[in-house]
């Protein structure tokens, strides 16, 4: 890589050589956090659809149509309890005030 050439383009963003090098080793441009947030939003939308269809959010993990949604709801409830108890971040399962507000808006 020509450092001076890349350095001149710094104000424009990353130079093509660096982008190519990162991509050649399989660099993932989407962060894990962003990917998880996207998945959380998708599951949240599925929960809203479930609520509209059945009138409640007590999704079973045995639901033939969507067992993943049932497990996701369990995880949200566990994350909520851990968040409110001040438990470590690992047990919170990504729970935060924004997500709590979104989930509470469904009821």
C-alpha cells in the first residue's frame, strides 16, 4: 500500500487499496451490534404481527408457526429482569431503555 496516496485521501474516507485488502481477508463491514439490532427489529415486528393476530404476546416456543419468536420473547423477558436488577450486560441480552419502551408500546 502506498501510505502517502492513502493519506491524501483520508479526508475522502478510506482509500481503495485498504478497502480491497480488508475485503480480501473477508472483513465484515456490518458490525455484530448492527446485525443484532437488525435481527431484534425483525423479531419485534414479528411480535407486533402476532399481537395483532392473536390479541396477546404470550408466544409459546411450541408454536408450530414460529418457535423462534417464542424463544425470543423468553429472552426479552429475561433480559428485562436482568436489566432492572442491574445484572451484568451478558445476562441483559442487549436490553436497554429504548427496547423496553418499544416492547411496552405493544401492550
